[in-house]
C-alpha cells in the first residue's frame, strides 16, 4: 500500500498533468494542499462516491476554487463518476472538469466556487442548515442529521470582505460542526502577499468566536490528523486549522513562488518534479495500488448502509417526522400547497386593500409560512423595514439551532451567499432581505445563485425613488433593470397585494433558479381583476385594462407605476381613445411564453407603445421599440418626500396622459 505522501503525490501528478495538457489552470494550490486533502478525505470525510446526494454526508467546499484540480483529483481517485478521461478534458468545452468547480456539472461538487470567499459563506449556510435540521428531526439518540461541513480557504479568500461577514456570523451562531482549513502559503497572483496582506488571521478568527488551531504544518500528516481531531472535539464553536503550506510543493524551481499559482509548470519542470517527489509514472497514469489506497466506495457504502438502518428505525418510531424529512430533502412542497396558496390569492383579491407591497409581502409570508416549515430566512439588519418577520418566525441563535429566522446583521453579500449554501444543503427554502439599492453589495452572490440554479428568494424593498427622503444614495434607479439582465434570474416588481402574493407563490414553486422580489415602501392601490387576469399574472405580463377593439396605444407598466397607467388610460378611454394597459411584473416570465400569448398581450400591429417604470429607460426598448416612448428615470434620485420626487421626475398620470396623446396624434 502506498504511503500517505505517495497517495498525496497522486494528486500532485494529476494536477500538474491536467493543467499542462490544458495549457491553463492553477497547479500551485493542489500541490500545496495535497497532504491536507489526503488526511481529510481518507481519515475523516464521511461520504459515499456511489451516491453523492446521500443526505447525511459531510460537505467539503473548496472556496479557493481556482485550485479545482485538487477537488477533481480527489473525486476521481476516491471513486466518484469522474474518469481519467474527464481529468484529461480539464478546462475543455462541456467537460465535467471546468476551470472552476461548478455545481451540477460534476458529481461530488457541493457548490460552485471561484469568486474568492464566497465558498466560505456557502459553507456557513450548509452548517446552519445541518444544525437547524438536526434540531428539528433528531430524536432520542436517533441522529439522522449528524455531519460536518469542511471548507478550504487561501489567503485570497480571507482578503475578501465576504469571508469576514460570513465568519463573524458563524462564530456568533457557534456552528460547532463547521471546520475551516486555511491554506496559508503566503502567495497570490501578484506574488508574495507580504506587501498587501499582513493580517493576523488567527487572532481575527479568535475574535469572531472561533476555535483556532495555529501553526499546523500542512505537509505533516500527524500534525494534520491531530488538528482535525482537536477541531472535531470542539462542539460549541467553529474551528479553523491554520496550515502553513508551500505552494507548488515538489516543484524544484517554482514551489513557494507566484509562478506556479496560475500557470502550467512546463514540461521540463514537470519532469524535474516527478524526479524530486519520486513519481515514476507517465502522465495521467495512476497505478492500481494507488486507486486501492484512495478508494472510498466500500467505506462509503457501509456508512450509508448504517445510516439507512438507523433511518428505518426512525421511520418506525417517528413515521410523520420521517415522511416530513424525506419531503423536505427531496425539495417537494406540501400536498396542500397549491390549493391553499391559490385560495389566499383569491382572498387577497377579494379583500381589495391598499397597501405597500412590502406589507403585502409580509402578509404573504404570514399566509404561506404556516404551510412551509422549510421556509427559513431573515434580513440584513432591516427587518422592521423589509417586513420579513412573520407570525411564526423563531430566531436561530448561538445556543440553539432550532428556528426559522436569521438576524444577519449588516451583511448583505454574506446573507445571500449563506442562503445559497442553505439551499444547496437541502431541506430548506431560504429567503433574505435588504433594500433594493443594496443588491449591488451582494451582486455576485445573486449571480452565483442563478448560475447554480438554486431556489433562493431575494427580497428587495424600497424599490425605487418612491422611498423618498433618504435620497439618491438609497433610491434604486438602475437595479431592477440590471437584475433582469442576470441569466436565470426571475425578477418580480408587483403593483399591488395580489401580484405580490403571486410573486411569492411563484418564487416558492420555482426549483430551477432564484427569484428577486422588488417591493415598494409607499402604499399602492388595489386593482380589481377577473379570475382570468389573476391566473395570467403567473405568465409575467397580462392585459390589465383594455379598450373596445384593437388598441391605438399600449402602455406597459410595473410596480407603483401601474396605478399611473390605469389613471391615465382610464381617463383617455372615457374620452374615446383606445388605450390598453399591460402590467408586466416579471419580464423574463413573459419572454418565456409562447408567441401566441405574447402577441395577444402585445399585438405586433400596435406599434404605438409607452412603458413607464421609475428606473432607467433603456431596458424597455425591447418592448416599445425604437419609436416607442419610455417614461422613467435616467439620473440619480433626489431627497424629498416621495410624491415630490415623483413629481420632480415627471412620473405622474398627467405626464403619462400627455405622452399617450402625443402618440395618438402622431
């Protein structure tokens, strides 16, 4: 049987060979972390390569995702469905080994990483999910939820602000089954980090409330084993192993240097490295005894079998809890969801109450929350403004994982990335809230949720210049449009309580990606609808007000501006004009409808179109055409009461009416 160092050298060989073949990649981190990874995966990690989705597996997140060949090597060697041919296709089109780990592309990848620090926040979310599920389902010694979340970070991850946000919260929550591995090699792309990163990271993590294990030699297996054992013995706080490593370990001329961080070693240096580490095998050749030393299939099958036996006993003793656990892990909604949520929407339509859509959002939470024990969320220190607390909210704190509400503090970026980790773990539908303007702080987390196709609900209130007195620093102008540009992001900007209820319903039902819900601060008027119109809200756009015969002008509006459109069009129609109002709360859903439906709402023959939204105007050209008109805001806002700000920017029914008249007489 190969020694530990020899098993680790298999990672080094595969990593440098794959990067060299691709002529692209990062060999340094995999070569430097190989000894740590060998200990973690062969001695501690509970997983089953034959079933990457086993619910009680340990999670491993490589936040420093540029070192992806470490992860691919581990998955291949330990027995996952990742062949040597897949390794050879590193960084090639449609391969299972893309440049950075991508969730869904490769079995065993727990999350997409690469933007540094974000994997840390994902891991925090996974640990929160494990703790909350355990608090709900574990009974009388039958711990069906009992696993660790491990993550690795490099110096770059700890420079990123999101790692500070997430790790500070993790310490406060006392996530005892969260273990971080700090690969401290003192090198980043620009070279030796001494010129730009001199933090005492160990002390910083101690100040967060973490258990810190300092000065672990990342190339000494005995020290690494002892560090993991110590970390696992600490149950009331997360742990960080500060491991000193040499980037590119084994490369005679490039180890410890920035030159091996993000570039192939080169054929000559690879040959020298093989000689130095005693690796006598050709490129991509792993002898059978090495595969035998790494193979985790038998142990993994045994671990899962033991868990299945435990779960069978659990099912007999707690059949209702077992069924609920399975439903939540499978991501299915309760049987009564469709009927009950539809009834709530009908009821709110009949009530006909005027309210801010942020208030309508809270009402929807109060209606849907009791149906969904898997709903978990919170706000980035704006609960009183975002209105994310509902009647069944119970805070998750440091003393107990039981609950469904998280006080994230002022941590927008970490909040949304943590929620992606919760979604990836399974068993929950996460939501998080802040002002729409602060979506900019969290933009990359939104993008990553969309890339990973995660059901993650982003609640954004104070959605426009309508928030008034706080002024241009807080008034969203370009944010709605730019959110709509993120692929696979559904964006809702509802005009009243009915559309708000549908937006929440659709976001909860969506399993293929995230949803952004944009809600107003100011009160919005209730708009009466027919049952057919209510049903069409789900299609993203629909005719809210029509005229006799074919329209002369179509007005497209969203959110608070729908009320303006209804006033202007109603007045003009009464005077004999033919104006149609289209409410378009979710543009991308409308775009996904078949051509016949889209033409029924926006008939091609009617080219006289106006859109109105309190935001940038260019986005709407796709609907109104170059000859159409757009009423919006193409500058930053102003500090004043909301009505004065709307008046200042011409977002009034009178201005819209005049624009419509101009089109009808053109």
